[in-house]
C-alpha cells in the first residue's frame, strides 16, 4: 500500500484536497470519516499490468491509503468527492463558525 501524493489548498469557505492515485477509478475508491479522521483508500486492478514488462517506471503499481485528522472547523456532513484521471478531489467545507466574517463598525 502506497501513500498518495496530496496537495491541500484553502479558500475562504473550504479546504481542497487533491490526491494522486494513478490507476484508481471512482468505483475503486473508499472514503470514510469517523471520530474526526478522514480515511482514503484506493484499489488498483492489477489485471491491467499482468502482461506488461516496463522498461522504465517512475511509480510502483499498488493500492493507496492515507488518513488525516480533521479539526472541528470542518463540516464533515458536507464533504464531497470526485475522481478524474486518477486524481481524487475532496472539498472539505468549513463549518460556519470557522468561516471568516466581516464585523461592521458603526459610529456612536
């Protein structure tokens, strides 16, 4: 099992997680949140690689797994995910209390 390379970006409303998992499609990925831990697992079908003899490779073929501890500033009920060309994209929306807000100032 390999650790997928991950990029995490932040916007005002969400954290965005991008995990590189070559060979994994949307039916072969499993995402869970339990007790504040986000778990990502991706399975690669090794049948596609059985008769190949690579001359050069930059990554090994295998399954992926990674876990992240989430803060209470993430609204775990609204997490969404999509898979595109071996890259898993997760949107981790911030809870309302964690979003920046503008405080207006009034004259006396």
